[in-house]
C-alpha cells in the first residue's frame, strides 16, 4: 500500500467516526446505547487497522519516526483503551453531558492522530525532503 492509500483509508475511517458522532449528538437518550455500541465497534476496527498500517512504517518514516512510533505504542494505545472503556461505560448509563464530553474527547483524539501520524509531511510517497534547506 502506498502512503497516500494508507492516509486515505485512515482518513476515511475518521470521517465515518465523525459522521457517527454527529448522529449521536443529534439523537435522543433512548438511542445512545445503540449508537455507542456502533461507535465502540467502529473504534475497535479503526484502532486495529491503524496499528496494522502504521505500526511497521512509523519507526523508519523520517527523523522523528521512532518518537512517533513510541508515542503510538505507549500513550496513544493507552488513550485508545481509555476511550473504549469510556464508550462501553456510557453505553449502559449516559446523559447528554457525558455524550458531549465523549464527542469532544474523540474529536480531539482524531485531530491529534491526523496531525501526528497522518499529515502530508509524514505519509508521503515521494522522496523529497520537506522543510529541508540546502546550501
């Protein structure tokens, strides 16, 4: 898979998650359980695919690759576990304030992933150095 294809697949999953978050935000409390179960399932699929696609390439992708890989393997994975636990807990008992907190947390998480792992300076198929000045 090219880096562009990896970017497109993961970004597409992010858009699916955002769409579902929008449906959750506009739903009533009676629908929270169903939507949160869908969200949990979607996050499990996304997290697994993200690990499959990025886990092997991040360490060697650029000068900061090892740092990105370390972040993904430690902090990022812990954040995934925390979010999944929170989603599962909310599926049982949730109110509108809990839902808003979850949505805000997930949107921030997606933005962080896009900035840290999926930006054009990281996932690029050409070999041109970005930000490098010759002289």
